[in-house]
C-alpha cells in the first residue's frame, strides 16, 4: 500500500511540473495585437483631431477674408467710382485715380477722395473683430501705359504711387488726416510701382493707381507699429 501511495503521489507531482508556467505563444500574440490596435486607435484619433482643427482654422481664415472684403465693398459704395475686386483683393478708384500722359500729379478732387476714403480703410483694418486679425497691409500700386521704356515707366509708376502717399500726408487742403491717422498710414501702407505690367484695355485706363490688400497668414501677427516721432516730411511738387 505504501508503494502504491508513493506512485500516486509521484505521478501527481510530475503532472504539476509539466503544467506550463508561461502563457502560450498564441495568447501572447493576441495581447500584443490588442495593444497595437489600441495604440493605432489613439494615434488615429489624435491625427483626426489635428486635421479637423486645421480645417476649422482654414475655414475661419477664408471666412474672415470674405467678411473683410464685403465690408470694404460696403465702404466703397459710399464713394462714386470706387470699386472693390473681391477676388483680386483690389480697391480700384477707376477714373478718379487716373493720370495724364507722363504725369504723376493728382488734382485737388482726387486728393480729397483719397483722404476721405483712406480713413474708412484704416477703421476696417484696425477693427478688433476681424481687421486686426486678417489685414497685414495695403499696397499702393502705380501703373503706366505701354508708351516708352520699361524702366522709365517703372520710375513713373513709382512716382504715381508715391503721390498717393503725398496726398495722404498733406498739410493743407480738404479732409486732412490727423497725425494719428498718418502714423497708421505709415505703418500699414506700402508703395509699389509696376510699370506697364497688368495694363488695362487702353492707355488711359492703364495710367492709374490701385490699392491691394495683403493678408496675414494663419497664426501670423501684424508687426508692431513704428515708434512715433511725428516727422512725416514733405513731398516735392508733383509733375
């Protein structure tokens, strides 16, 4: 009997020793697969959230541009002959900002129009709701007809756009800008000359100035204003 009891006890011990201590290879692979799927799900969720946020911000950016262009269109409607190209982001003064052949001077009526309309532009640009968030600056673009050489017309187009700034900084005449408005013009307006590039249908329409809006990029901030010193200088008499 003792021998039999020993055999049973020995067999039970051998069975226990043969039971596997580690989990099976199949169970290990299943666990790893579950962990992989969970990690992928988290990663996909993060990527989807990032893409959705970028799309939301881009949509808001486009909406801001549409909103500000619509407001410029409303402002331009108060002035005869001033139109806004919402697709090209251009303020077109039409016949009211055209120049005689080879000239860059503006009439008193043209200067009055510019000094009357620009404060509307400044108000919209400095509006906290949309303007400050989206408008970077205004580019005053001068153009010429195709008569003459490219370089001579480039100089003439620069003189024409410069003459617009001279009208805004004038110290005599009607509808003069305040010193604060002049400082804003200095910070927000840029002069550019384009010779006879982008010429219009005829020479008369080509001798013009336009104002183009430039926008901040997403997350871009408008540069800090220049230190004010009140010294705007004076312009020479126009030709």
